[in-house]
């Protein structure tokens, strides 16, 4: 006969711990929740397992209303594919980073706004979300590697964040930075990469109607592998511009050198606007593989968003707008 002896970790907490200590821990946790410290195990010395798992940023806010101005005629890509086929070099240089990315701690999460602004600010992600008009938009999502998806992002227009930042008239660019913490993100131990992941937009691009700061996906908070709690979506540009897990928005008059541009300037430029007629130096950009349907489809100038953005570039001569 098989007699099952419960292991220590199978006991309910109330049984494994003397009653007084157990009650004390509950009281401590209630106190911590009241001052917003739940989730910050390092600050208490309590084992992490004793702390309630922190809720994802703004989890009670979803689903948010869909903005029907932004829809797509292609079918939506399956949620399972969008959340398991990812690029996030902080967690590995392959597509299967979704498990490793669960190490990312997104609570607490602070967003810094600094540089050429009226007043520098640090905002807790929940406070930021509470101040922003959240909506859902269906966007085409096209990677420089010539694959694409159709994704229902939730989030808010980037121009709302720019408004909140109140940049000085001298600011020409907004630079976005991803978190930096090699204890959570093993990819950041690869010292030859120029961490933190950095991307930039001109002020005109950042305030274009299409520029969207993403906080959710499929009517739920954004999964870590997709860049929780805050990432960029600029669907007329290749996916590498869509920096994930942002902690800083820096306003400046100097054009930044982004992560990929720093690594390979001749392959990944600052503008990175989608154009089927301008090949990547090592492959064609004429078509893309829809990861959801498996079909190879023609790529379209500005990923089909020319009505929104073509004017931004009409007077720019001599710029490598499409790489
Ligand atoms: N952001 C960070 N911080 N690190 C990355 O490696 N990869 C980029 C972009 N944002 C990347 C990033 C690339 S190359 C692409 S195609 C998209 O994220 C992929 O987004 P997805 O995984 O949500 O499809």
C-alpha cells in the first residue's frame, strides 16, 4: 500500500508555523500592503513565498474600450502565439523567452520623466495608469526579421504622456529606456550588448496619433514577455523600435543612438520605417510571414499606416528613413 507522507511544503502555512508567528506575519503583511510595500521582499527580509503575489499593474482596469479607428482587416493572431513567440534580449536571444521573462519583477515599478521638461517627475506605474485614458487598438506588428502579427494592444496615446511631461520647446527627441537589472535578466550579463535597451522618437513621431504606450494585451494586463508593465507600439516602424518594460522617458535635443543602431548601424537605423522596397542588407523586406496564419504576404509601405505618418517625413532629404 502506498502511504503518502505530506512534505513540509505541502502543509498549509497555518499548520507549518507556530500560531503566534503566523498571526504576526499576517499583521505585518497587512501593514505592508497599507504602505504599498507588498511585493518588495528584499525590503523586509521575509521569504518571498510569504508575500502575496503582487497584482499586475492596473489589473482591475481591463478590459478597456476598443477604439474602432484602429482596426485591421487581417485576422487577429492567436493569443498563445503572441505571448510565446517573442524578442526580448534581456532574457535570451531566441524566441522562447516567455518562461525566463517571468523573473521580471514589475511591482513596484517607477517611471522617470526627465531631461528637457518643465519639471522632472517619478511616477508609480499604477498612478500613471490611473491618469491615462486607456483604450484598445488592433495594430499590425511587423518585425525587421520579416514576420508579422495582428495584435490587440491596450494602452494610451503617447502624446498623453508627452503632455504630462510638459517638454521644453527645445526638446527634439524622446528617448526610452528599458529596466536594467542583470539579477533578473540573465541576458544583461552579456556585457557586449549596450544595455539598457534604448530607443528614440522625434517629438513629432511621439505625438503622432498612432504612437501608443502599451499596458495590456487581449483585454488583460501586459504579460512580462511582451514588455510589462509599459512598452511602445509604433506600427509604421519595425518591431525593434517597440522598446519593452520602460522605466525612463528622457527629453533631449540630441538624437539618441538606439540599442540596435549601436550594435550594427548599417543594419538597424534610427528611423526604421517599414518599406518593402528597401531591403535589409542581408534579406528582402518585400514580403512577411504572418505568424498566425503561416501565409507569406506582401509588405506595405509604412505597414499600411501612410495616411497617418507619411507627412512626417515628406521634407526629409538624405535621411535613411527605411532602415
Ligand atoms: N525591447 C527590449 N527591451 N528588448 C528587446 O530585445 N526586442 C524588440 C522589441 N522590443 C526587444 C524590445 C524586437 S526586435 C521586437 S520584434 C519586439 O520587441 C517584439 O515584441 P513582441 O515580443 O511583443 O512581439
